[in-house]
C-alpha cells in the first residue's frame, strides 16, 4: 500500500448540488483530502492566494459568474494546483487542454468516472515526485522524460524519440514505437531544455533531432526514417561541426 499522503483538493462550483456531489466524491476517495469547497472562482482564488502551495488538485466548474473556471486556471498558471474540470459543456475540452488540465469531466458523471480522473491526479503526483527525486545511479536520470499529453503525464524513453517538431505552442514528439506522434502543450525551446545536448540537437527553428537516429545527410537535409528534415541557416555551423566529428 502506498505511504504517500493524500492529495489536498478543493471543489469549486456555483451550483450547490453539483458542489456537494464533487465534495462527497472527494471525501469518499482514500487518496484525496477535501480542504475547501467554494461557490465561486473568486472565493477559491482568495483561498489559494492565502494558502500558496497547499492545494494539489482543484475540481473546477467552468461556467461561473464573475470569474469562470478557465479564467481562474489561466490566472493560476503552472504554479497553481492541477485542474480537473467538471462542467456540463463539452465544447470547452480544447480550452481545458490549453490550460494544461489533467482531465475534463462532463456532467452528469458518476463516481467511477470521477475516480478515473482522480487516479490521473494521483499518478501525476507520483510521477512528478519521482521526476524531481535525484536518481541513485547517474546514467538513469537521463533515460526518460515526462510529457503532458492528452490530460495525462506520459513517461517517454529518450531512446524512443526520433525527432521533435515545433508547432507554435505545441510540440509533436515522433517516436520509433508509435505510428502517431505525441502532442504536448509546450514550446520547442522548453522541450530543448529538457533534453540532454549530447543526444539531441536543434537543427532548425521547428525541429530537434535525436543524433543517433540520423540515417543519412544530403547537403543540408537529414533523413530519419521517412522524414526529410532541413537544417536551418542559424543552426548550420553547429550541425556541420557535429558532422565533422561524425565523419
């Protein structure tokens, strides 16, 4: 049995019945602890400002007066608790993804559906804790990274990455083990900072490649599987320097 403490949670909803239901679901879940329930996002924001860093998960309605759930999530940003939206409107799912929500529950939902979302929060907390704990063996700490994709934290082996493609605020991580790329909400620069420089190189404003996956080089393009990737002008010198050592 896990020895981890329960996740501190708040419930936010301007409908008393919906608020009571979510609060009761939190209270009956062993790995969750209800520390606050609020009838408006403004009340929740005040509590979070007065108790910084103490709330792990916010179960948050979207359509509320004064400040809606999406606006609250944007105000809190990455420093706030992880968000699980609870709403009657499915059309906000993409907006929920853009504010890095862990999950999106559409009303009416039952306890089984709630529990699946709560389990994602528990898994996210466990993976985040393991990712920030120094590895006992040095080489182990560079063998994988964690990416937020499709409302969950996904562990990705560095050896599985072929190349990464930047698309505005998103990256597409192309993997050798999957036919479809993994889509994650982050910038290519932030992705570059996560990767060990000895194994990955940015060769274009829109591409980072795994150096050991390069199959061929033709002028200023490289081949990785079926993909032909250009080398950008500002990255040319660094790539040619690498290439001179490779050859």
